[in-house]
């Protein structure tokens, strides 16, 4: 799975990517083509590279070099097709020679600018002197190209005579044809001379766009982000993901109050309960986003994180548009859950996040279905987090509960202020009677007392 595909189903991922300011179109393409990596060593390598880029963006001593490098990258032209043509030994034209000269000049400049910086070794730009001697015989390093007269002794006299010849005459036509043929021969000769350097030029271009992509990813890092530790393979630590003060970047700009989440994920199924408005859905979206960022080589939005790589993320949330066109929300949801269950049975290393399943069917059947889901997913070693309002009898299943409304809630509550009065902390659930948050919230909002009294009697 590529990053461009993950954006379609991981909420908040696109917002993070949009903060990555690339200087080149191929730098952006390289970013969007990043693969969802599951190998621990590859993830470590990606994070190390991002560490180097981040150091360069935040340390004042590298600010000048960073500015100069970005200026060079902004002047880099996309030329992947030209590089492919050169590698195949085809004849190039003047525009394509300009593109190659641009790569050589920008690459040479960037290699010099990165000396002594954290990105020096990562860029790995080869010696471009041979290419510059061919493409820039006058050694001007000017950002342009033309068929220099130094390439062929016939060019200077032909151009001089043509400039002095009256246009429209037979002689002018003859000279124009001769010059055109000579320039074509020069292009062919230049293409042959540059062909052995195709690999170095391609390597340079790839290094420049890679540096662009890395610096863009580093530019999206905020003070709330941290470099996750990759969980190792040892028993216990390798089977656990831990986040401290995990936040959702998309929510920070849209709500006044967002309480960081502390959570530990363990193999099997964990059930989260809590009233509406208590952040259960946001918690699932945040976990999906953090896992995706980690495995695409980004920092995660948490103060600390130890993350186990997974093979796939299943995010099943009712407010997302269904790909099963024409089906009811319940039918669509059940097909997605069935797909996730089959998936973890085939490859038991996934992150499965299910938000309030079977809530649109009748309560008796809904509770029975959710109980069955919990038991089946708990048999697997994948991480499964399932939220629900149903009261379930599930001995041996790990349960978490959102604490809910604080004890010190004032009487004068408005719908707009209610979110600030909720404690979103997840606590290990015990067997005591669950709090009646729904009735309490309704009472605080001024719902008719008789309705709530009858509801309480029904519960009893």
C-alpha cells in the first residue's frame, strides 16, 4: 500500500501530508509513492534518515545551508523521461541537454552545501565533474544551455556567415540547412558522450528529489511529535504498542479542548466503553493515524511511543462512506468486519479498529453479534480495539472505559461547554456497575425531568 492510497481511508493522514512542503514535483511524487513498510529494519532506516533531516531543519547552525539547498531544489526541473532516454542511448535535443545540465549544476551545488551537515552522507551525490565538462565547456555554471561553438569547429563560421546573410536568399536557406544538420550531428555526439554518465546523472537526480522529500517530511514535524521507538522482537515488548500523550493533529485545530491519550495495545481484543461525546471514535481514528504515520516513516503525534509494526490497518467506522454501494450501513459494516476477521486469520499481525459495531440493529441481536466478534478477535494475536455501548458479559476480556464527566461539573452547562467537562482518560474497567453517563449528560443539558425519571425506573 502506498501513501497516496492510505490517504483515502485513514482520517487525518492527508492533513499531515499537506504540511509537507516539497520544492519539486518529483519530490512530492516520491513522498506519495512511499510504501507502508512492515520490516523493522527498514522502518528504523527511514526514521534515522528523517532524524537527520529534522536536525537540519531545527538547528540554527544549518539554517543557511538549508535555505541554500531549498533554493537549489526549487530550480530543479523534472527530467525523469530525459534521463531514461539518455540511459537508452537515444539522441537528445537542446532542451533535454539543458535539463541534464541543470541536474549536474544543482547536484554539484547541493553536494557542496551539504558538507558538514546531517544530510551529507544521506545525499550520496557522485562526482559530477565529467558531466559538467561536457555540458558546460565554458565553465560558467550558468542556468542555461545552448550548443556551444566549442563543441564543433564548424559551428562558429556557419553561424557568423548566416548572421551576415540576407534572409530569403538561396544562400541563407543553404546555410540554415547546413547549420541545422551540423547541430544535429553535435547533439548526436553529445548524447554518445553523455551516455556512460547516465547512471551518475540519474543517481544525482534521485538524491536531490529524495532530499527534497526528506526535508518536506521534516518540515511537517511539530513540537507535539516524537520519533517512535520500534518495538523489538523480544517477548512482551515486541508484542505491545504504547503511546503517551497521543493527540490527533486534525482535532487540535477544530476543537477547543483535546485531552492527550495514554494507551497500551496488547494482543487480542480490547473493549472500550463510554457515553457518547467521550471521544471513543476519535481515539480509534487517532490510533489508525499514528500507526500509519509510523509505518510510512513519519514521527508520531505523541510525547513518547513504542510501536509494533503491523501488516495492515482495518479501520471500521460508521461515519465513513461505504465502498459497498447500495448496501445498508449495517450490511456494509458486517462485510468489512468479516473481511477483517478473514484477514487476521490469514495474517495474524494487524491493527483492527471497530467503532460501535451492530449499533443500527436491534439491541439483543446487536449484543450477541458484538460478543461473538470480541471472542473471535481475542483469539488472534492482532491488536483489536472495539468500542461499544452494549453491556457485555465477557470474562477474561480486557476492557477500558472512558472516565466521562468530571465530578466537579457545574449546574449551568451548555452544549458548547460540555466537551471541556469530560475526562477522556482510559481506565481499566472492573466489574462494578458502570456509570450512567447518558442520563447524567441529558440531565445537565436540561432534558425534561419526567423523561429521565422514567428511564431510571426502567433501568432499575
